[in-house]
C-alpha cells in the first residue's frame, strides 16, 4: 500500500492530513528557524479517535508538509490532549543546552483515558525540545498546573512583554475558561476566570494591531469554534470590549462568530512568527469530514491570515487564506466583464478538483448569483443577503453592490471567503467525480461577472 499513500481518491491534495490514522486539533503551532511546526491530535494506530498522541509535521512555507515522528506519546499521567508551543527566547525555563532556543510545549495529560492512567485527573504539563522540535523531553516535575476541575484542558501560552511573563488561556468546563501567568512556564498563578456563551474547548489568546489604527492594538481571545472576543489585557485581566457584554444577569460574554461552515473547529494560531512577517496565521481542524475507506481520517483547514478591523458595529476579524497558496498555482483562466444571462456560464474545467478561485460578482437585477464548482454551489441570495455553500448559510452584505469571493476547493473540502475575509464558510464534501468544472450563474435576471481568476492547483504531496 505504501506506493499509493497520498494518491488515494479522497486524500486532500493541499490540506494537511496524517499519512495514516486519525487526526483532530492542530496543536503546538510555532515557527522557529525557518520551519512552521504543526503538531496535531493523532491516533497513530487507528482511523478512529483515541490513544491521543501529538503527531508532528513541519513546513517551510505553510503549504508543503513533511510528517515527522510523533512528538508526545501517552504516559502514566494520561493521553496527550491539546495544547500549544512557544519559543523560550529568554530561556525562562532554563532548559536550553546548546545553540538552539528551547521549544516548549504545554499540553493536557488526559488522565483516565488509558489503562496506565486509571483514576488520574486531567492536568497541564510541560515538555521541551532543544533540537528544533525533533525530540521532546517531558518535564520531570509535571504537572505544572494541577487539576482544577472536571476535564480542564487545552493550555494556550503567549508571552506578555509588558509584565515579562507567560500567560496561559485554559478551558475549564461548561462555558468557563481561565487565565494563568508564569515567569518560567513551570509555576503558574491564577489570574481570573471568564464565561463565554456558546463556547468551549481550545482557547487561543493573542495581541494584534488594529488595521489602519496607527499603532493601536487589541487582544483577541478565540474558542474552539472560532468565535472571538476583542478586548484589552493589562497582564492581569482581559477586559472584552463593551460590544461583547457581559450579560448583567449571568456575567457571560457574547463572542462574534467567525466561520459559518459545517467543518471548522479547534482553531489555533501560530506563535513566534518573526516580526518582519508579523502575520497572525490560524489553522482549523475541518472537523468530522468523511473519508471512506482511506488509511487516514480528518484534515486540517488551509492556514489563514487574520486581521483586525474597526467597523461601525465594533471590532471584527477578517480571515483569508495565507498568500502562500499562490505557490501551488498551475493553469489559470482569467475573465473580465462577462455578462451572466439567466442560467449558467461555463468558465473553466480540470481533470482534478483542486482550485483556487477569485471572482467578483455584481448581482444587478438577478435574484441570485454564484459559482458552481466540483458539482457544488457557492450561492448568494440577494434579497436575504445570504452566502451559502454545502448546506450552510452566512449573513453577507454586498460591498459597493459587489460580492468578492475567494474559494479553495480540494478533493474533500471547500473553503469560501467573501469580501476580503469578512465572512467564511469551511465545509467538507465528497466528490462524485474528480474531474470538475467552474461556472458562474445568475437566476431570475442578468448579472455581471466583474472578474474571475480560476487556477488549478498542484498537489503538495
Ligand atoms: C477539541 C478536543 C480538545 C481536546 C482534544 C482531544 O476537539 O476535544 O478539547 O484536548 O480534542 O483530542
């Protein structure tokens, strides 16, 4: 079977998958010394969830991935649940031995999820690597954060320059999350808890510039489902903007929705992207897609760049595919100013269903407009201002009477981004046929395709 690995029918061709076995959350996203590390929740022994292990892959460009040996294996404290990684530039933990900076990973030991960890609780643990992430040592005095309650988990760590210490965002239980602080990654003090409506698991926490904000910055907190809060952080307390509440009765905050697709979960952003680049890159697990009869199960979303914008309704994130997708560009069809009469206008075709499409549509008098690709529809209903794809809908206003779409189509997924990343829908599907075509359509009236760029993409494998 070795020779067919990565060439299977339902193997995503430019989204990361494990060679074999189950995959879920992206973990430990960190950039160091020319490599983007992608650790991931992995079951190396089965295509079903379980036996959680940190799988590992590296990439020079966020596009091409090489899977390395597993990084963290289950032990007597538990199986290896989600967490994060950072570069310990100042050697705060004192682990550094050679010329390379230490990479430190904070993860959850999920007690009671294996025979060896019977009766043990969920705790937060530390591991480190002094060889660019190739080998990992678990800290001898684990756990660094003892059990708090229930299945508390998913530590995400970020350096806070103002107070010269590490901050951990942690999931507790229900809709409850917490913040902790540490000078050295080994000892953690509690800052405060926070309750967020409709949110659980995998918090992330990071600072971002406000676009066009003349140096203005805010902190962004996200939950597993990508919903987010924007606010201020003084090193002790995260204070969301007034637009998020809190609810006077319950004290809960209300987060903004990010993606509206069916398969978008466990988002995490990269740590330590160099200041010369300074992008905030987020990766999602495209949770619960179907991959029948494949030696692997589940895929990651394509890495996306987040930017923060002040709008009349408050702060909003935009999310767009990392520009490195252009490295995979193969043949490109471009069209400009095409009148779309009622019905379908064929535009491009390919023997595989790997596309990056950028289209600007002007609905004019039509009731609906959109694209058809790989047998699926990316639709826009003018009256209800809804963008739809694979059975899901997102509210989406036209900008100056236009809808700008960017779509990444792989063998088993479609990610749609509208109006420069203001709205996105990430969903999985199964193609009936690998050969595919791209068409635009208008219904109940004529519309205009202002521009189109449809590129077939090369496989990363
Ligand atoms: C999210 C999650 C995390 C947990 C991990 C276990 O998908 O449930 O909360 O750490 O998956 O695989």
